[in-house]
C-alpha cells in the first residue's frame, strides 16, 4: 500500500545538501506539504547529540535520514575516526529517538561503501556480509552498515518500520566540488576545468584507471528515495543504481570529451585505486517499488560540467549538514 504524503510531517536530515534539496523537491511533487517538511541545520541541531536527535524527531511522522559526513578517498584516509564516529552516532541515535517518539516510517540512506572489497559483480544486496569493505573507506562503510542491522533489529523486536537504501555513487549539478573532500566525478570535472583555465597540456589522475564504478544521477536517486518512502516497507536493503559500470580510465576519457580537454592524462599509479569494481544488481528496486534510472550518463556528465563551469568562481563545499 502506498504511503500518502499529504499532511505528513516529514523530517529530512541533510535536506539542505546536494541530494537533500532534490529529495525535498520530489517529496513535494509527490504530495508532501513543504511547510510540514523539517530540515535541521547542523549549526542548530548536532545529530551526534542524543538530545538534538530527540528534539528533531518530535511530532514527526516520517524521517528520511540523508545526513552524513562523507568524502572521497583522500578524506577517508585523513579522517577515518571522524567518519566512523560521526556517521554511527548520527544514525543510531536518530533511529532510536524516532522509535521512541513513535515515528511512522524511517528511511535510511546508506552507502555503496558498505559492500565488501571483493563483492561478486554485480553487487547483490544479499552479498553485503561476504567480506570486509575496501580498506580506504571501511570505517565509513561499516558505520553506515551498522544502521541496517539496527533497523532490522528494531523491526524484529519493536515492529518499527525502517527501510534501508543503498545508492551507488551520485553525481549531478550542485555536487561537492571541494578538492579536499569531493568524489571522483566532481573532482575530475574541477581538475579538467582548472587545467583548461591555466592552459595546462596534461592532467594528473590518481591510480591506474583500472577500477570500475557505477554512477547515478542525483535527481534519479532522489526520485528513487521518494518512491521507496511511499512504496517500500520491507526489511531487506535495496540497491539504487543503473546497473552499468565504467572504468575510471574510460570515465576520464568521457569527461575530457564532454569538456573538450585534449591534453595528456598522467596516471599517478602510486596513489590508491580504491575498490576494484562497483556495479549494482538493481532488480530488487524495480520489483519492490518500480524504480529505474532515467538519465543517460553522457547527458548527466554534460549537465554537471556545465553547472560547474557556470558556478566555478563561487562553487563551495556542499556538505550534507
């Protein structure tokens, strides 16, 4: 049975962030009242504090938990303890507070980093526990995966309706383009743009280009999250993705083509590659609530690069806060 969003009081943590703003828009398009959507801000509500979580969920009907302390390989190597602690404490206290407050439904957005390093490709949700995550982002991935265990335990013991979604790497306009914490697509778009501005004839890229990744356009991800909020009440985790992978080497090539960069690519093979392959099995989302990605990858990259070029002088770190 579809959850009707009309008149529901909805808390969207991270609702002011890159993905969160689009989720709020999709919630409203699906019938939610913008005036009844609460978006806590980090300066007023620190979700690492239990009392702030309790205050945030009070009188809410639905919680969509998007807030995360997240970044690329560099940030994961520099601040693994912060990433583990912040994400674990935010999520576990918010879930418990939502249960105690009588929240009707909790939607937890996890991470592809929860999967084991050598998960068989394509990644099936049932393979989440077949091994240890890739070392460079394991603390973050394990912290987020613990929230799945918590939701399943609370469902079993308390009958609490919490669902867990696993979106693949996201990208799109308004992404985080900060060089210290951005993920691969915004990082590469920024690198190419700055190389073009300087007139550089070469571009340095981490790793050897062999790993593969799958990417989901942020507007598609937001649509999938809202579809699950309305139409999925199961205990099993659900992947959100496209089901197609591309090597980092080929990704760099496509970005260079889209942005018309013709210089030499220099691979910094002493830098880490990260997880060898990432590609999701996405049929559960289609079966469970009818989700399928819609944006073509090349068109999505062009749209993202165009947005960055138009905002490059003012683009700032876009954190989910």
